[in-house]
């Protein structure tokens, strides 16, 4: 318990850590702040998870194709195929309306 208290006085609170997390990932914090963030993340699982989540968001934002839901893409593709094949339904009845 004494150790926990000691650490708390030296490192950031969760709120502080999350506030600077974005800047930390963009390398916009001072070395001192970065060190404090790292120290906090080493001792705080939830905040470490936040960092991983932020990283994933950043990666998916940089790879814009990931933003589109693959399920939606697949559904659209199949819909387009069905239209071009002139197959209105799964039961195969071609009414010739399309
Ligand atoms: Zn924390």
C-alpha cells in the first residue's frame, strides 16, 4: 500500500494519462511527460488498453479501406452480382422484370 501511494505521487492519474495519451502517440509531449505516461501505463492495465485501442483507431484511420464494414461491402457486392446476372431471387424464378 505504501508503494502504491508512492507511485501515485510520482506518476499521472488515469485522467491525466488519458488526456495526454493522444499527444503521446503523436510524439507531441515532452520527454518528461512521455516518461510519466509510460510509467503510468506500466502500472495501469485499463489505461494500457486505452493506448492499444487508440493505436488501432489510428491504424484504421490511416488505412481508410478498413473503415468500410466488410459485411456491408460483401452484401453490396452480392447484390450487384445478382443484378448483373438478372437473378431477382434465390429460388431462380426469372420473371424478366429486371
Ligand atoms: Zn490509469
